[in-house]
C-alpha cells in the first residue's frame, strides 16, 4: 500500500462565517462562561497532517449503512459518541467524498461544512470539556476507491473494504487516525442473497422486503483503518475456538475451477508453489508467404506485476529470440516489479529486458523486446500474434508462463490454438495426439528446472482451486492461535477469523481487527506462503491492532513484530531458526544496498510499507533477543502486549519497557537498528555467512514488494 505524501490543505479556510456565529456560545449554566474554541482539523501526525482531528475523543461508532452493488451507492447514518477534550465551539470529522445530508449533535440540528475531506460540525451550542456528546451524520453517495487501488473497492457482486493507512473516511465520517480508537457496531444492509462481513462478533441478520441487514459488534477499541464492511457472496464458517468466536468468509467463486474453452481438455501451466518457473509450450510453425497469425484462448491468473504470460519466437536454430505482442492488446511492455530481481532467477530473460545504470528496467534486451501480460484475465480472452516477420519460412514459438520464487496465482489455461496452416492447431483433446506437435520444452539454460510443467488435461488434472486452498489454510487458524498465544499471551479479542474475496490483483493482506483480509493471490502458491501470511496477520492482532501506533512513524512496532512472529513460527516448525533467517536477511543485503537507507524508526510516509520496515524491524527484535536472552525477551513481548492492551503505543515506550524488564541500557541497540541509515555491524561470523538455501517464504522478504499489510 504505497501512497504519496499528502499535501496539507488548509481545510478551515471556508468557515469564517461559522466562526462569527460561534463567538457567543449559548450556555445557560451558572458559573464562569467557558471559552469555546474550534477543534483542530488534524490530530497532529506529521506524516498525514489532515488525518484525524483534535478536541475530542471518539468512543463508539454505530454505523448503519445500506449498499446497493447495482448502483455502487452507499447511504447511511453514522452515530458517533465522543468526549470533548476541550471546550469545543466546533469540531471536524474526516469524510472523503460522499454527500452529507444532515448533522445533529445531541439530537439538535447542527451546522456543517464539508470540503477537502473535512466535515466541520458547528453544534448549536458549545460542547464543554469532558462531556460526552453524540453526533449523527446522515450521508450517501458512491464511495471512491483510492488511487492506489485500495480502500472501498467495488467488486462484481459488492464491495471489498480494505486499506492502510487510509480507507475509513471514504465510507463513513470518522476521526480517522489510529491514535483515536473506538468500539464499533455495524448494521450493513445489502440485497438479499449477499453477505456483509464486518469486524467483531456476528449479531445475526434479518431479511425484509428483499434486503438483508447484517449486524456485527466490535466491543474492543479499534483503529479506524482496521474496520471493514465487505459485501458480496461469501461462504461463512462460524465456530468457537478456545473461547474465541471464529468467522471465516470465502467467496464461493474461488471454488469454481476454470473449464476448457471447448471440449473436455486444455493445456494447464500448473503452479509451482514458491519455486521459480519458466514453462514453455513450444512448436515450430510454418508461416505462409503471405504471413499469418498464431491464435489461442487463454484464462490466465498470474501474480500481478510479478509473474507473466508471453509468446516467445525465434528463427529455428538462431538466437534471435523476441516476444510478440497480442494484437488484441492483452500484452504490454511493462516490465512490472520482478525485473531486475528475476533476471537473477531467469538469465534468459535478458534477451528481452535490460537494466540501466540506475537499476531501472527497460523492455528491450539483447535480441528482442518484452511484450507480456500479467495479473488476471477474468475469464477467457483470445490472443493473436503476428508471425509476418517469418513469412515464407518456419518460426519456433513458445507460449510461456514465467514466475519468480514467491507467491503464485493459480496459473494459465490455454485452449483452441490455431496456426496459419492448421498444422499445430489443437484444442488438446484426447484424440491420440493430445499435443498435436506442441512440446513441453522446460526452462531455458540458467533457470532452475521447473518442479512441474505444462500438461494437457481436464479440470480434474488442474490445480486445487483458490477457494479449496484458502479453506485448507484457514483450518490452521486454531493451531496458529495456539502458537501465538503461547508466544505473546492471551489473544486480545473476542473474535477472530479471516476473509478472502474473489478480486484479482489486490496484492496484499491486511490485519483488519478480528478479521484479516487476504488477497486471493496469497493462496495460489505454496501452503507455506499461505501459512506464513496468516501467522503475520494474526500476530498483528496483538501488535498493531490491540496495541496501535500513536503515530504512523512507529509502523515498525506493527510490521517488525508481525514479521518476527513469522520467524518464530518457522523456528518452532523446525524449518529455519530465527538466527538463520537473520543471517540470511543480513547477508542478502550488502552494506551499499539501499535496504539500509530506510530509517525504520521514522521511515517517512513514502516508506511506511517498505521491505526494511518489515525485515529490519524483525532483525531489531532478534538483536534485542540476543542482547537480553530468551527469558527476558519473551517476557518483554508478552508484558508489552498485556500492559498496553487496547491502547496506543510509541517506540520510546517500547524501549523503556524493554529496559525495565531486562534491567539493561538498550539505547545504543535501538539507535543502531532503528535510527541509523546504514548497515549495523554484527559481531562475529554472522556477517560473513552466506544466505541459507531453503528459507521459508516471508511476507516482507523482498524489498519494496507491496504485498503485505
Ligand atoms: Zn503486516
């Protein structure tokens, strides 16, 4: 979730008129008349100056919204109970877009202004410090998805509501900053037949005149970005484990296997878990003198911007390899995010991609250009590539699926191939010559051999569906909760679970309180990838959710801890020790690697979710563990979670707490690891050790990889 730094807009410029009205607040009580002043339009976070607001403390949100997927419109009422922290003449809520219909404060009609994401509420009379007041906002409109694709996402059957650091103010008026946590109750009304899944414990659903209202209660205080009201068709599994109400939601569409375009069979790329792959379905084709096209139908799901489908071509026996654009526009020349990283995995790709002095990739290589498709086609699409350059001669072509070595989608299904002469046209049916001259030629020299490769078969031969894989991963919830409770202390909430919507390309998971939301892509790869991300998001329930950042600059308190929970998990499973993961992470980033330039204790808004916040954050905790020993280290983790349960925390508080528990002076350690933009010196042989060979997949493992929350 990358998001550019926000430009501070003076949001109160339009309220001069209101100020005049407010100069003399009506207050009939005896005693000295208090002086009422406006609450600030921002809560004071230097990273996002207009986020949140001053002058009050929100205690409870009662959201009652209706959403119609047919029109994308959301209408509703937000009832917000808050306590004034100053004598308030007016105060702000954050609301980005949408139209406000009315505002009442303690039942009285209030004046209001709404511009630049700030809803300024001017109550009929001043609000005295320390008194509780309730604001009721009636509003509606089409919630706008954020520029980075997160936030309130309109899906084919509803809405997927997930984002960080911004999302809440796109669908309800809110004091939108994690330092003002509140409890929530949700009533979400949707067309009958759809589910609405929010945070906390389900409180039933009722259908009336074709609309179903779903009620959810989140008693424990929650940061606003962790709220969701995700709408669509879901298979709900609702059970109790260890006193925790578990709700797991998986979109039924994720269980539907891809069918052949025609007939019973098709070519299946398969997925290779987390192993890199370079899979070619190859054939030599004769091109008539007048030219011709290769055509085929494809249903593709590759990890967006990291894994690709493309058509390679060369003159037989020559090294003039290139890739061919789809005439229908499915391909582009974008090199995505895997270049230059994957040139190390697949040196052959240097035929099509190259790296300039600044480390940027260009879609031109030693012999050809880069034309490829990534992400999901959302059903079958027809590809046509022009073979005219080989007119009156043979051309060797390959339909190629290539991946990097972390996270894969379910892969590619190809059917109904056509060639200019008809030789090699096939729909892969079981007619005695299934492949009709096409051959599975394996990865090119320099790539590791493919663990599996193209096959021709029926849907039964294909990979398990994402729904089946997500469901299998969710069966590990009890085991993972057991492990995390043993490590960090009692689970801090009354509910847990997870949600997966059929929405390709989301690309991240987020620790929504009690109900983490996972991009479907997390379940296309290995069981270990799915397991690791669940450990990460559930660990956030302690670190990030129950203990929420006071300021976004403390993001390492979330991501470092959740990442280290993964290390502890793999250590417990005997896959790799935390020390081995530390050594590998440290060893894989030489001293001049920009990895070390990010000051993770204050990374800046543009680096909130940069890889070092995760990996160096976990490394910081590992160094703390080495310094204080296991007994004190785990006492620190558990005590930190218990002492600050449900509250906001800062890095200085954590350092002070670790020093108190351990009796050690730890400033130097934290200065080195959190606040120094260089590679810390690690004594002994650690630094020289080569990266371990078989490390588990780690959520934050790859630099700027934007695939986590
Ligand atoms: Zn995270």
